[in-house]
C-alpha cells in the first residue's frame, strides 16, 4: 500500500484535551449496578458492598467523571426512593427496562463510590415523570450547606458535608417517543429552563447539560438542539450528544469508516451551538457533552431490553471483538481532534451492560474495548494538535471517502511527550506511515503498544481472557524530527515519544 504522510507542528493546536472526555456511565439497568459495581454478597465486596475486583479494573481505565442514574431509567426515577435507611427504601417497578429496582444503591452510595474512585459525579435529573422542583430538591440534598430541609436530610443520612455535585443533566433523550415523559422540543425547553433556573438558584456553581437530539437518525436531529438551546439560553452550559454504532451487515470496511460520521456529528452540533450563540449575541456558548457513546448492535433485540420484572436481569450484555475496539478508538480520536468543543464524554456503560467489563459470579473479564479505552486514558493530558494527513483511502456508500489512517496526537509539554493514537482501518493490508514533526525533535521512543488481532471477530472470554490485548511493538524508526512505521492491518498503535 502507498505510504501515508502526517505533518504535525506544535503551533497548530486544537485546544487542551479535557480530561472529562474519559468518563463513564453507571445506569440502573441490567447488572450494571447490582452484580456490577455493587454486590454485598460477593467474596470481593468491601465494607461498603462494592466489588473490589471491579473497582480495581475500573481504576486501570482512569475514568474522570461518572454519569448516574440513567439513561432511560432517569425518566422514571425519584431520587428520594434511594436515600435513607435501606430497610425503608421501596421496591419499585422500573418501566424503562421492565425490571424491579430495590433502591439499595442510591445517591449516597453513588457519591461514596465516586469518592473511592476519584470520579467527578454527574447526575441526570428526572424531567420525564419528575418535576423541576424535584430536580431542585436533589441539588439541595447534594450541595447545600444551609440548615435547610434536604441538606438536613442528607446529614441525617450520614453526610454532614455537601457533596458538591457540579454537573447535572436536564433529563435524558426527551425527543425519543420511547422515553417516559417524552414531549416536543418546545415543551421540553420550557421544562428544562424551569428546572435549570431553580437548580442554579439553589447552587450557582453547577453546570447544566440540556438534552440534545438522541440520534443522528432522529427526525428531531439538530432542529431540536437549536430550539432547546435558544430557549434555555445561558442556563445551558452543555448540550448532550448520543451515539451507538455497530456492524450488523458484517461489512468491516464500512464499519471501520465510522469515525468519519462521528466527526460529522460533532461538527454539525458544534455549528448549531455557534449559530445559537451568534443569534442570541452571547459571550458564552454551549459546549458538547457526548454523554452516551459506544458500540451496541448485537444485544439489541426486544428480549435484550425486557427485564421481565426481575432484579438485576441480564440485559444488553454485548460481547466485543477486535474490530469493535478499533471503533471505540475512533470515537476517542474524534473527541481529541475536536478538543476545542467536546468537553465531556461518557462511555456507556462500565460493567456488564454494553461495557468493557463483565462479571460472572465472582469472576471478572476485560473485554477488547477495555484495552482500547485504557491506551488512550493513560496518556490523556495535554494539547491536541492539528494533523495534516495525506495518503490512500477508500470509499463506502455510507461514509464516502475515508483515509485508511485515523489518528490524533496529544502534546504534553510538562512531561515532554508527544503521543500518537493511530488506527489502520484497512482490514487486510499493512499501512506504511511517515510522520514529520516540524520543530519537535525526537529524543527517544518512550512506549509503543499495538492492539491487533489477525481475526476481526476475535473476542476475550472467561476461558481465554487475553485473546485481544495490547502487545509491544518495535517497528518504529526515528530520524531527527521524523518517524516511520508500518501499521498492521486493522490495528491501533499508541506511540509515546520523548522530545528534546
């Protein structure tokens, strides 16, 4: 294959990479909470009921922010059911996933988990069946230091000091007819504005995320975002984006081109935000919060989403293969390339439910996408650089012209490092590359790791847990401010360079 050249210059920067784009999502769905992060009966349970083995694996991902309690679940959740003595908490029927919710894990347990894991908590309020006032009360419970009703209730429940929850999502996917409390954009905008006003009046330091359109295929796409942003105005600090992707047709080339579509979605919603900012004449714009994203297509039948009135049913337990890991890498590449506008992102979800981790009894498995996320998250600090890529590609019906190379780069001045994340999208051919750094002199290669498998459908299993894992790579050659390499077919390379 013809060589791809990449030109990089330290003066051509996109912006600082927000650490919050390496976030996760914990929803009361299937076995994500119960039998996932929280299982008091497990031999791995700590004194608070959290699974030490799961938390240890999640620490390896170095996630920064965690969204809770949903998702679709949020639109039927009333937070007061999940606080107070556990024996007094009601068992309720969750209509989102047709499951039974014990409420043994609630706000206080979530905050305790975030404290253990050093996660920034991010709470989604109920604007489906709930009210703006209920959302305001939740902010008071979490953040107020005054001797008021809900702050005193928090203290009675064992937390005298406020939790200081900064990020609040104003509902979830409210444009979706599947959502409890679904309404048109004009009505959601009123509801969101009312909630945001009261929530901000309760704590002026919080940052609100309004619901954007829930999918690029929705008839509401972009026009919903525009209407909501115009009405909510300066009370909206972020607008949400959601995206789930897959390869139901078994077309690897088409599937591995999906990064183009992620770029397009980000740039389209960004354009909407800039339009509203200009129209309203505001100094501050809304930024992008990609608070649900992942590969999800195999476990998506009706039965996969029907809990049949069970506690912690097995729902949407997606099995991830080698090509899925490369697509997860392309999401992260796109977020880094758009560091100036994408400020928060949450992988949905973290355990069992469309997740990088799976439990089976007391056993734990790291799926292929775990390692793709980890390779990025370990080197997330620094400045995103703009890359000029010139090389061969291909054309798909869905995503048009696509370069074989999908990449991003982060310059960490403090560490004196430049990190590249490079995906070879070709399912069958090695890709030669040459990268010119221009004014950045390479001292040495600090680390080079490759995630690759000869079979795109290879998966990790409890019996063979290391089938798809990163391995060392020694094919990079350095010459001054240039390096060359040959990326194996369908692979992700993380290359860390030490600079003079």
